[in-house]
């Protein structure tokens, strides 16, 4: 009996020792992995700061450069710096909604730089308006650069671990130090949302032009705004609607409505209902998103069905981007067989359950109208001659694209392949001139155009 007891004690000690050793090794592995992830985040943040500083510097150089050749080089460098900064910003453990305006700013500086580079290549000088825009962009990039440097110094001084911020979604972080990065970016966001309106010939997803919106209809009351908001989602749920504010000095003066479900759920949905015509300008659902269950095709179909239920007919998906369990899809209007890229609606779909969690119709409300589209003066055959013989044409269709100012132009859109890359080449259907070339970038998270 005594020997059995001794054997049990020895076995228990061995098991305890093995368990301790396993736990110790696991702890070391986890610590090493955490240090690795931490170093990666710090490197990304360091690269982000460096790129924003370079953006600010390049904008300064453009304003003092006197030769078109030098401007082309500077604008091209600016474009790539902006896209690199965007990539680094999206990889940081920061809530997307807290940096969306900063991302948009970097995107549009890059797009503006691309447009100005093309302008210089065509021999056109920069105008006084171009220089004014550059000055404003320089001021905002200087603010962003200074803010990021201050934040970097604060992080280094206080020893905040960026990796720990990933847990923010799952935990209530009570310490101010843990929330510092997101809080600081919110402060930056409040300033960055005021960056200047750009008039440029950039990718069609962000055509922002100083034109009079084509929204029609009578002025609606607060009661009508609440009813429109309650019925917009078409998901058979009952909501309590309350008007929390109004906007006046905007492109679309609107009632800001907040929806809450009848069961007292703490998450809420915000909508802007245009005072004129009662159209939804934007909608955002703030609830957390769970695990991905839908594929891209299913999510796109959910978005298209949602638009049809709300009376938006003849909308076709153009490209999409996936992040944080969500899919943002750009839909453009089809006028018979002509795709109208200016009449744009963005729909955000949850990849967890297919629900609509975001909507933006600024492009559509600004531009959609009955068009008297001119017949092409250049044949498709002649337009093909503008495309390099090395590029294999896979598809062609007519498209209306935005150009500088408030202009629209009818083009042939050629989808071409060169080696392994896909390009969209736009040839003016009236003049026969090449208007634009976009590269189609297909990634796991979406289809983008550059």
C-alpha cells in the first residue's frame, strides 16, 4: 500500500512537472509571438509616419517646381507614397471608422497626384486653382504629419503596446493608456474631415465635383423623415426612430435619424434623410460583425436586391473591397447598355449574415438625371486602333466617365490583358482621344482600380 502511495505521488510530481514545462514553453512561445507582432505594428506605424512626412515634403516641392518634367516625377512619387500610407494605415489595429476620413484623404491626394501627372504629361500648365488646392493639401498633410509624430513620441514615451489594442473589440479597456491610439486618431479625424474638395479626374469611386445636386422633390417633415428611415432597411424589423440633429450647410441638407430596435438593443443605426425629396443620403449600422459566412457573390447579390427594394433599378456592381468582415460594393447606373460611372451608390454588406450595414448615395443623388446621350462619332473599330497591339482586348462597352470639373464624357471601355495584368482603357467615343487607363488589381479582399 505504501509503495502504491509513493508511486502515485511520484506520478503526480512527474505530471505536474510536465504540465509546468508545457505551460512554460507555451508562455514563452506566446511572449515571443506577441513581441513579433508588436514589432511588426511598430514598423508599420514608423513607415506610415515616414510616408506622410514624405507626402508633405513632396507637396512642398511641387509648389516651387517650375518644370513639367519635374512635376511629373514629383506627382508620380506622391501617388505611390499615398497608396503606401493607406496600406500601412489599414494594417494598424485601429477601428476602421476612426480613420476612414484620413484614409479617404490619402486616397484622394494620390488620385489628385495621378491626375496632375497626366496633365503635366499632356503639356498643360498647373492653374492658379491647382496651386491653391496644392496649398490646402500641403497644410492638411502638415497637420497629419505633425499629429502622427506627436502620437509616435507619446507611444514611445508611455510604452503603449499596439498589439494590445487588437483586443479592443472583445474587451472593455478602461485604462486611458490602452485607448490612446484610437482616441488620438479620432482627434486627427475631426480635423481631416475638413480637407478641401478636389476637382480631379481620379478613379470613379470618388468623383467629387462642385456641381449642383440633381435631387428633386418636395421638402419633407420630421415625421416623414422618421417613417422613411424606419422603412429603409426592408428587413421586417421594428425600430424606434428619433431625430437627433439636422444638417444645413451641406450638399444635401438632411435630418439625422437614429434607429433602435424595439428590444432595447444598445446598438443603433444612423441615417441622413435629405430634406428635399426624402432620399437616404447615407446609413451606418454600428453593431459588431461576427465570423464570415457569406462569399463575395452572395454579398453582392444581397446588395443588388437591397437597391431594387428601395427603387434603385438598373444598378450594376463595378468593384468591391472587403475588410473587417464587411464588403463595400460600388454600384453604377446602366443607361440601356451604357454604364454611367458618375451615378454611383456604395453598399456595405455584412459577410456574417448578409445584412445591409452601410449605404452612401452621394454620387447618385448628385449626378443622376435623364441624359440625352450623343451617338458615338468614332467607330468601335477606330477606337480599337488606339489600344496597343500587345494588349489583348477581352471586352468592350460604352461608358460615361467623369472628367475634370463637372464634365462627363462618353467613352469606349476596353478591358484588356497584357501578360498577367488587366487594364481598362477609355477612348473618347466623340473625339477618339485616349481619356484614361486604369489597372484592375484583383486581391483576396477585393477588386480595385488604379
